[in-house]
C-alpha cells in the first residue's frame, strides 16, 4: 500500500465541498421561490455547482489508485486483501453517513408535530420512510426510488461504495498496464458519460444512475493516475499557470453554462496540475486553513446535507408568517452566513468525534488481520 500521500490534493476536496454547499444554498432559495444567490440567467457559477461532485469521483479514482493500486493488483482475487481494503473504505464513509441519518430521524418524527404546515409534497418525498432502507444499505444511487431522499447528498456516498467494489477489477485492469488498456477504459468511460448527458441533458444524475456516473469518472481518475505515474505532461502541468488556467476554464464553463461534458477534461487537467505542482499553488494549498478544510471536507459535505433539510423546511416561514416574498441582499448574507457557520461548526465536531473516532475503532479489526491500512480519501 502506498503511504506517500499527495498532500495538495486533500485541500481540493474542501474547495469542491464548499462549492457544492453554495450550490445547495442557491437551490433552497430558488426552489422555495425567494430568488437566487446569483441570477441563473446571468451566470451558472452556482447553478452548475453540482459538477464538483464529478471532481470528487475523478479524485477518488486517482487517490484509490495511488493508495491501493499495488495491493489490489498484486493480490487480485485474494479475498483477505479485498476484504481488508473494503473494510477500510467502509470505515471511512459509513459511520458519518449513518450518523447523519440518525440525526434526521428525530427531525422527521418531531418537526411535523411542532409544525404540521411543513408536511408538504416535498416532505412526503424527501422524508419517505420507504426510502430509509435503501439509504441505510447505500442503494440510494441505484434506481431504487424516483427521487432523492433523507440526506440528499448521500446518494454520492452510495455510488462511491459500489464503485469501491468495482475498483477491485478496474484498478488491476489498468495499473502499470499497457497504454492500450488505459485507452480502452478511458474511451468506455467517456462514451458512458456522453450517453448519460445525451439522455439527461446534463450530468446531474443522482438517485437513479448516480453509480454509473461515479464508476465512469472513477475509471477516468484511475487512468489519470497511470499518466501521473509515468510523468506524462509533468513539465507543463507542474507550473502554477497550468492550475490557474484550468481553474479559470472551470469558472468559464460554469458561468456560461456550457455542456457538462466540457468540464470532465478540464477537471482532469486541474487534478494533474494539482498533483504535479511543486510551486506557489502547492504552498497555498498546504497552508493550515486549506489543509483543514480538506481534512473536514467529508463532514462539510455530509453535514451541509442535514442543514439543507432544516433550512428547506424553515425558510417558508418567512412567507407564511412575515409575508416575505423575496430575500433582500442583507437577508441573503444572513442566510449564507448562518448556513455556512452551522455547517462548519457541526463539521468540525463530526470530523473529530464521528469520523476519526469511528475510523480508529473500526480499523482495529484491520490492523489485527493485515497490517496498518490508512484510509485517506
């Protein structure tokens, strides 16, 4: 197992999680008919924020290849190795996922009693008890229901879990193999994504075939890692200007709401530019604030999903009780500040007291059976 971490990649998870959080804050205001944080007809900078989940999936394929590539390839088909790897991944993602569901259960039980008016059509969809088992079993991105439910962002965690299983075959297929196999996998992955965009019109594919989206992009991330290992493009991508250009292109694609497929190659360039960089960008990303945001990024991502539900059902009170039809700039600032503050505060605690503690507890079983597997993604 590779333990030489690429530290500059971790903060990128924090940036991605925060951008997704802004996307969902905008979703609340827009679909609750209070306006938007940024007018959608002016810019897609926030309304396209769901695409940062695609960066998560690419990054996952890259990092899992970096950490587990040798192990999964050299011990392909060996149950003990596979079990140890999967337990490490389960220990990383499931405890916080379960914790957020446990937080939402009393919310679902108590809130309708305190305020029956919240039980609108969206409540019966989002909080459907019939969807809880699929969420608990991480089947919430496999077309079990025709809607998002409970912690709405956790569909991607379900997609990741089944992709971790697929990785037992994907990574050995390309790890240190010929360029032919890597090209085949990349072509298949891009073809799948193209079909999905043609079918849906965009890449915002979640509860139904989110797992397909994840597997395809994870595969591209695995291929990217093979390029990284061979040092392809290192001279160009190690320069900070490469990172800046990729980031600017991402902003432009979002702003002008171009076809979602355009974002995939640019995300790939951004990932390589981040991994290769040894200059100013690397120093910036490894500052304490960026590093910590990366460390707690999973908690930011999951906990903002919980706060999404709270604000989604509390915000309509402004209309019913105070007759407010749109949010003024000042109200939007208060909303964003409150949402972010609660998310960061809760993420700080869940990172230290749910993520780390549960991971240490669950990993004792791994250490006793097969070395010391560190979970970094």
